[in-house]
C-alpha cells in the first residue's frame, strides 16, 4: 500500500479525540485539584509507604491536569 493510498483512505475517517474540546478544561482543573489534594496529604504524611499511594498519583494528576488545562484554554502543546 503506497503512502498516497493510505492518505486517501484516512481522509474518510476524521480524528475524534476521546476527551472532547468542551470537556478538556473541566477535566484539567479537576485533575489539578486532585493533584493538589494528594500532594497536601503526601506532605502531611511522608513515608516510604505513602510514596506509591499518594506521591506518584499526585504527580501524574498534576502532569495530565496541566496539559489538559493548557489545551482547554486554547494553547496546544
């Protein structure tokens, strides 16, 4: 299959994201709030056990929340 055939076949099915543009800001702010809450709990209860339970999910929520918030306000990364 040539690149031209792949291009023409893909033109019939446009890309639709899993999270719609209308919901990106709400999801991003929610994830940032969850990340802030989890990091506050981690700061109050720092131990080796709470790192995988609170620290890692907090950093993931902050990361994804920041990207979704930036995309939700119209700045694409």
